[in-house]
């Protein structure tokens, strides 16, 4: 599952939790309100997790690209250099 779909799933869960929490507040049902808040927090956590995974993936691509670029420069392989630069900017 991609990080974008995980972020979307988390946002949907957070929204569902907010709705349930507000519904619980309106009808005076503390258990429903607490369940909604828990679901809201779980959705927020999923979104943050997906963001962190995306940042880590970007950093890995940056490092791999930089290494490939430098190796290409050392061995005189312009195609490898270009691929490295492209990978580093993903």
C-alpha cells in the first residue's frame, strides 16, 4: 500500500472518529464520544506514520542517487551519473 493511500485511510478514519465523537457529545453518550476520540487519534497516527515512511523513502532515494552519481563520475559513466541525479531528486 502506498504512503498516499495510507494517509488517505488515516484521514478517513480521523474524520469518522470526529463524527462519532461529536455525535456522542450531542446525544450525551460518553462511551460513543470516547470511542470517536480514540478512532480520531488512531487516524492521526496512521497519517503521521505514512508521512514518516514517505520521508524515509525520500532520504533513501537521495542517498542511493548520490552514490550512483559519484560512482558514475569515478568510472566515467555519464548514463549512471544521470540516473543517480534523477534518483536523488525523486
